[in-house]
C-alpha cells in the first residue's frame, strides 16, 4: 500500500503541473502563442497535370500544351493593402525607373516591333503616375502587352532592367496560362478540337471527346507557413494525361485541304463551303478530313465540322443507294431498258428532268447507263415502278444497305441521317407522304445525309460490301506504353449480295471511264465513283430566295481494281455553272493522284526495269553535250564515234572539242545535201545547220516538227532554213 500511495501522489502532482502550465500558457503567454499560431497557417491548392498530346498516325505532333503569359507591372511593389508606403524603397525604385526607362522602352520595341519605344514610354509613365482609389500613386496591375506571349518572349522580358528584380522589389509579374497549340496550324483543326483559355476546358473535336484521358488527374499540394518561410508538401501527386494517336496523316490532310481550296477559289466555282473526307478502305481510318467555309475576308477557314454535322439533300450520289436496293432485291438488272425520252417525263403530275433535257435527252438506256449519265428519269422510273405501291420496302432497303446507319462517332456534333419511313394512319392512308415523294427521294431529295455517312456507304462498296465504322483514333499511349487501342470495327459484314456489289463496282468504274465522272479519273490508275449535283435550301430553309444554291459532290474510291482509299468532295456554291463532276470531281482527281504519288518510289534506280535495255534517242548535233548527258544517265560510249553498250545506235564521243565534233559530223554527213533534223532539240539543230553554213529561223518551243528545206535537198551557200518546233 505505501508503494501504491507514492505512485498515486506522483501522478496527482504531475497532473496538477500540467493543468498549471496550461493555465499559464492560456493567460500569461496568450499573446505570444497567438502570434506563433498566426505564423503557422496552411492551405491546400490544386496542381494541374500536363495535358496529353494529340499526334498523327505517324507520330507527328498535332496538338500540344505550352505555357503562355500575360505580363504586368506593379508600381508599388512589396506594399500590402492598408500598409504605409516605404518611402525609401519607393524613392529607390523611382531612381531606377528614371535611369533605365529609355533602355527598357527601346528593348520592349525590339521585342514587340509593332509598338514604338515612345509609345511604350508613354504607357509606362501613365501606369507609374496613375492615381488609385485609395489615393496612392502607381498602378498595381498594369498590363505591358495586351496579348499572350510565349515562354521565350517572357524570358526576354525577364532579363530587362527592373524586370529582373524580385516581384516585391521590381514589380514585374505575370499570369500563367496553359495554351493549346496546333503546330500544323489550321490542318484538321475542327476535328482536333480546342480549349477555352479562360477555363482550360475542351469544347469541341477530339479534345472534348477524349478530355478525361488527355486531362489527367489533378494533384493536391499543401503550403505550410512556419514563421517567415513556406514549406510545400505534396498530398496527392498530379498524374499527367495520356497521348492520343489519331488516324490522320499530316501529308494527306495537307493535300486534301489544298486541293479543296484550289478548286473552291476558281472564279467559276467560287465555293461558299467545302468538305472533303479521305477514308482507308480496309480499316475505315479517316486519313484526312476538311470542312472549309468562306469568311468575310474572302479566305477559307474551318469554323464548323460540316463533314459530320452538315446534313442536306445529297443529290445524285444517292442514286447509287437507290439502284443498289433495286439490284439487290432483283427487281431489275443492268440490262433493264428505261425509256427516258427527250429528257422530260411526268411523275405524278410533276416534270422530272434529266440534266441534258435541252439537248433531247438520252432516249432508251439500260440501268447501267442510267448511272453513268446520272439520269433522273431512269432512276426514279425504276424505283417508282417497282416500289410505288409499297414504298416501305424501298426505305427498308435503304436501311438494310447501311446508308441510314448511326455511325456512333466519338466526335461531338455528329448528325445522324434522316430518311423518313412512310407511315399509314388508321384508315390505311399515308401520312405526310405524297406520290411524288418516292421518285424524288430516289434521286437524292427529301433526305438529309452528312458527307461522313455517304463516304462510309461508298467505302463499303469498295470493301466488297463490308461496312466499317469511321475511325479517328488508333490508340492511347502513356509514357511510351500503349494503354488502350481502338480496333477497326465492322458495322455490317455485308450491305448487299456479293454479286450485287460486284455489279455496282463495275458500274461505278464505268461512270468515271465513260460517264459524267471523267474529270475525276486518272491516267495512272482506275477510279470508280459517282457525281452529284443538287439544288439545296438557303439558310432560311427555302429554295426561292432569288439565288440558287447547289451542293456539288463526287464520291468514289481508288484504285478501282484494288481499292485503298475512298474519298468524297462536296462544294456548296451559288448560281451556275454547277457541276459535281466538273468541280468536285476535279478536286477528287488532284487528291487521288497526290495520295497515290506518295506511295510511288522516288529513286530512278528503283523504277528501272533491269530486264530491258532502254536507249535514249540520240540525234546528230552537239556531240559533246550529248555525250555528257549520256554519261550522267550512266550510259557508256565506245570510242570517238561509237555505239551504246547493248545497242547499235551511234553515239558521239567527247574526246575532241567543238571543232573536232564538226569534223566528225562532216565525215558522217554528205555536205551537199540537207540533213534530217526532225526530232532534234532547238540547240542541236541550230548548231548543226549553222555549221553547215545555213541561216536558221526558229518558231515555237521543243523539238523540231518541220523543216522548210527537206532532207536530202542540195544545199547552196547562204540558204535560209525555217524550223518549226512543237
């Protein structure tokens, strides 16, 4: 018990000591510890992660985040609100400004040439002597430059006198922003998307669709103030965003945009809006996509992604879908003959016209020729005759071949097609459906389809009936590792019977080779496709505002015998002339040739046929020049007047000078007769004939096509020979 008593007494005394000390701190030392507590304030703040990049299919940077700054001056640095001004510090700063202001303003002019040094001096002086609401002198947040600047420019400013001082002494400070930039400028800008600078939030394109992946995870940092120092503790580390690898090819994108703009800028075209999409046949990858609108400045800009959200009446490119339904249902074949007459036919009281009705029409043509010449009468006759009593079957056929499918694109703003299904009321009568609806629907009116749906449908024809979902993103990469991959997705294994697809492929090839799509074709490879020209509504939804607007299109694929790419080009313009084949088809031609040229071998050695002997055509003339050219081509010569190795054509050597060359020529030719110079270049023919003592007059450019003195004619001194070149 005595030991327990000792312990109890000890603990009691210790407890009383703690209570006494606490009371002493709460009373006597209250003011001291209040100051200490105030100096140990802490607060948490968020840390933004680095936003992921968007890259092209071959790894080129297409969108990236870089820092940008807005710079300001505080002419009362170090002074807190409500505090008295430190006159000594203010006087020192004024002295610095007086000594360095000219140097600073001259440097600012060099950094920003659009504003003179005098203008900068006036701006700074205005800020230095500005009177504030609290009657203090000197602006606290005075903008030096009204726009955002990049990091390198910020470093240049940071090196200037006064600007290089700490913020609480010199007053130079900035607001830091993260700016999203696209290194290739406007290329595919609407598809890539953008960020709102103020809120740093995505609002369209792939930036919006993949915002959660690109953005990353925000971190949390704690700032602990201990006396006069601030200690930083990372509570949650930020996690940077992942990179998005797109299907877009930068080279193809540039080619597509340039080809579209060049065609739209032509005086006869003068397009108001244009769309072009290039899709890879087997995968559905979008290699290029352009949506251009003419601005008030007369230039073309990507203001809206019309390729996916502009739904309008597609025109004659829709005729392929109509005929595919009829062929697949077996109601007609390509040999079925249609009487189109003089180019005008009555369709339930309305005139249906072909584009050549003023020239007498096409008369009797079969189904294949109907598509080749894009006959409105031919297509509407077939659909009206075989589906007029049951229009639901025709529309169901359109749904079956995939032209009406919702593609489920990941890009925001996509508009699904609108092809209405005829409905009957309780009395068995069609509602909001007239007898003329079906004929006009069959040729591309009374429907609303975006270009992305049309090109997807044509791509299925090129892909032997397999419809692929358009793909914009291939994979997601983080720290060099693939964390997600988007595989090519099949929407429909078969949109029609195999034989129907083969038939349509043949017809589309003939449209380009012998129909209205000739200008879209190429001499280097076969092209298949279809033209389209449709009158579209104005911005108020009407057709009779006094200005006729046309939607011109060409959709096809190439090379036709082994399709690799499908492309659609659409142009919206006002007034005539208006031709889908002659305008959109021309842009398609340039795109297809440019894309195919990218896959050609560029080295001459790679293109040489090693199994054949190809000898250049060498004519008599300046033999030294000829020998030099042959040497550069790698063709060896034998002797002074020898032959090409591997051939029997004479070749002049280069061992002697011009004088000797002329002598060798004289040995070869009879100087009493006129030589044959046809096929020679101008310089060679001129050199040879003047050495013979003839006077020569040239006309035209290129090779000699005609000579006034025939070969073998007896020559006389002083004769004049006229050479006509081609």
